[in-house]
């Protein structure tokens, strides 16, 4: 799953920076692309933490099944919301691309 987030980050952040630019769309000093990258990093960290907790559970280093399940669900919800956001961005891009000039 970590590779999925990294691939999404590479495929979505670069075009956004190219189209939007660094100065356009800033709120509190952060551009849209920077905010998006921050969210990618956050989801990536959640997935890594969940994987680490699963590994600790399997190797017997912890017995907190509820904590592991909670981390897995948080990671899953974050990834699904990331995929929904990706779909919305692609839909918006396609709509803009099909507009007559």
C-alpha cells in the first residue's frame, strides 16, 4: 500500500504544481500542491504505522488487538478518502479539459 501512496503522490503532485504554480491558491502560506503533498505524507505515515503494528502483533511483541485493528481501519479510511479525492480531481480535470475555449 505504501507504494500506492507514493505512486499517487508522484502522479498527482507534479501536474498540480505545474498547472497551479506555487503562488496561486495559497492559504496561510501553503499552496494547494503543498497541502495535497502533506495529506499524502500523512496517509503514508498511517499506513506505515499500521503495518508496523501488525508486524508487532504477529511477532508477539504486543497483544493489543484492538489498537492494531483501530490503526488498520484509520489507515484504510484515510486511503479510501485519498482515492475519492483523486477521483474528484480527475473528474474535474476531465471536465475542464473538455470545455470549449
